[in-house]
């Protein structure tokens, strides 16, 4: 997980072409990038969405590259910080494994019983999962854990369901207690606390609001975002502050 950033894993056909000498590394990577773009387009079309996905502050990989460039510059400016980074990691955000495939996303949706919000599906198809550097090493939820993590979260919320409805209302969302919540676990945060999309509440584009919930605070929700893409942008901005504060504190000990 630490150390140098690995290039994105190539899919079966692209990797086979490169191994057989039928394509250069650059050609194989271009083939894989085109395949991932087609996967995202096919997924959006399956939801009835037309046109390109909203880019916002840049693609997910561009946002990850930007914060990693910031962190590399921080380590250059503050060489004493490097000694306090676990396992010699040089990346603020590490991509874990390969991006999800459209078939994996579709299988997860069938198991969940509802479609993923487009911004989160796009993240799975473009990136897969990432880990955030810090004391807790939190990670976004990979496609292989979506169903189990979401079921576990929903079971926990069910223990205090009336208080959850109240907490959601305090965040500006009215939740019908007789309608399935459709909670989608999208990430860990602050040492394993759940970040989730409330998929029973959708806008016209199919997006769902995102919240963070402390398991021992059933009456409150935190870090409300309009959708997963916004949550990622805010999370990366917060990560910069966390890393600066954490490493400064460690270096002074």
C-alpha cells in the first residue's frame, strides 16, 4: 500500500497484447483507458443518463494526482516529516487494486436491489478504491465489499431507526420510515466510521446525498454532501489539513 505509486492494472486483453509483444506499454494503457471510458458510458446509459459525466474539479484520478503532488511538495519542504509517515508511504492517497468492471458494478446492484449513484459508480469504474494516509488509513469501499458493508450498516441503523430518521431530518432531508432506507456504504472515515449514500433520496440525475455517521452517535450525521463526487472533493481538502496537522504534531514530539 505504501511506497511508489503503481500504474493502473491493465485489463485482460490489453495485458495479453502487451505480453505477446503486439502492443507497446503505452498502446496497451490507451486500450485499457478507452475500455474504462466505454464501461462508464455503458453504465450511464443503463441508468438512462445521456451525455458525458460531470467532471467538476477534474476526474477522480486527476484529483488524486493533485493531492499526491501537494504531499510530495510538502515532504520536500519539510524533510523531517518523512520519518513519521508509516511504512515510508509517499502518497497521500493510494489507489488500491484495479478499477471495477461494469459487470462487477451490475452484479453489486443486483445484490443490493438498487442502482448505484452515478458519481460513485464512476469512481468504481475509474479508480476502484483508495486508501487515505493518516493515523487510521481509512479506505473507500471496493465493489467487492459493497453488499456486505452496506448490509452491516443498515443492520446497525435499524437498531435506532427512529433516531436515524430524526438525524436525517436535521440534515434537511425528510425520510419516510416506511420506505427502505437503501443505505450504500461508500467509505470508512475517522477510524472505520461509515460514510454512506442515502439512496432512497435521489435527485433527477440519480445522485444521492452522502453523510458520515458515528456508530455511537445515532442522533447526528456529519459531513453532508450533495453527492459522492462532492464528498470526495471535500474529503481530499480535509485530508490536506489533517496531514499537515498530524505530521507537524508528530515531528514536534
